[in-house]
C-alpha cells in the first residue's frame, strides 16, 4: 500500500509555478547527465568514481548492473533486494548508458500495446546486456498476505550474451519512498504536472513523434541512415501506376538515386517527374528496437 494515497498533491503544490518546477527539474537532470556522460567516456562511474568494469564487493553501486568482471548473481541480488534503490534513478541510469551507444534504438518503452494489468514494462539494451523492467498493477500495490512482495515492488530480468543472468522471479525490488511519492503524484496530478526523461529517450518518443508531427515534415526531414541497424524510423514507399500507364524501372531507380544524393522526399521527386504514378509512404518505428520482454510470457513478446 502506498503511504501517499491520501496526500493532497494539488494543495501541496499550490503556489508553485508549473513552468518553474519543470525548468528546475530539467536543469538538475541535465547537469547530472553531463556529469555521467563525462565520466562514462573515461570508463568511470560518476557515482562511486570507480572504473565501470570494477567490482568492489563492499561498495555496491548502480554500475553493478553493467555486470563488471567478478560479480555474481548472488552479489547483484543482495544489492537489489537490500539497498534503498530508487527505481526511477535506476531506470534513468540504464537509459543513459544505453544511449551512449546510439540514441533511441536501444530502449523499448512502447506504450502502444501495453496490457491493462501492466503498470510499466521496459526493455533496455547495451552491448551484450539486456535489462527488462516490469511492474504489474498488483505489484505496484503489493500482494497482501504474500510472504514475498507484500509491499509495492517491481521486477527485473537481466540477459547477458542471450543467457539469463537474473530472472523476474528472483527478486521483488521494493520501490523507495521517493518512488512511491512520485508514483502517487503522477496518478493524482495527471497532465497538470508532466514527468519525462530529458535524456535517454526510446521507442515511445518515436511513436509520439510519428503520431503528433505532420506526415510531410517527418517524410522530408528523415534521411536514409548509413547504418540501417541504428535507424529509428522505417519508411516504406508503395508506387502504383495509374490506369492506362506503366511503371518505368529506370525512372524509379533514377528517383531513388536522386533521393539518396539530395535527401529530397522520394514522394516529391516522383510527383515532379510524372503524374502517371501514385505514391504512398508508410512511416512506422523500425524493427531495430529490442523486443519487449514481459513477465509471465514463455517467450519474448515483440511490441
């Protein structure tokens, strides 16, 4: 049970400027990110100041989630189960780490097909490691009468080199006091006070942009990625000949070459070249994001 259920957040925040609050949070987050980024580039943990690949048994730290040499499943479980870990700090840390490799593409935080009984489900990837973070609505409240998980908690599953290092059922990680305050504030205040990641954005941001921004703008501003494995958006162009006309392969190849060289929209190039073709472009997130790993599923489920 969340101890902040009966808090009147609107009364607490009365007199506080929404804009000032959001700007203050953004500034603090960006300053911390800059500290993280500077240290990470030097292979140093910005929190404990040790090397990222170092494991000191009596100095637990978030960078243990990167599975440094020497750490065991028992060590990491002890840290996760006994430390006062903030879920939202841990999530932000993993998002930042994943984004050092490439923006967006390593984070599947899609909300599109989330099951009604799921509070959150996110899968984050970095090099040979995947972290699946999961919390059902009943996990969020705590399982009353249960020997384990009677308090609000969440679960994590960790893969290393495709093998399972920690399973969802290995631990019930309690939300910190700050987490519980944050969770209840979000539910009570809704859109009146926005909470979002300033760094470490993922698939949900791509979905939002596709949904909210104009089609023509996305079509014109996106470019062909030099490395298709890091592409965030997939554009599929369907070309059909109008009645009584045929498609010229040479014209299509010429249009594609011009699109690659000039970055001009393929749809616009073909429209200028001929009125005898109909062009339809479908824009969607690419298939490069990690699969969403959901608890109580025998197999990974792609969302």
